[in-house]
C-alpha cells in the first residue's frame, strides 16, 4: 500500500500525540489507516484522529489526506 503525503510539503512522515504530549512517528496509508513507522510499536493511548506533519505546520484528520 502507498503512503500518503502531506498536502503542503509533500513528505510522508507524520506523527500523532497522546495526552502527555508525547509523539509517535506514523504514516498514513492510501486507505486512511494510520500505521507506526516502526513495526510492533503500540499506538495505545495515542489520538489517531489527528495527524501532524513532521516537515511543516499542517495537521488534520488522516481522512483528509485520502483522495476521493
């Protein structure tokens, strides 16, 4: 499956946050699924409804990255 890119800066690297403000590196796949950069890392406690770009100030729902 293909990784989706940030609509602003066109990189694939994103992150999600938990309640403590900790970051977890992720990718958004073409079906809108959020997956961790390092396989086997738990996403428990992280908000997967909003992703943040590592390269610029863009953030939003992973579904916004999916092309209709």
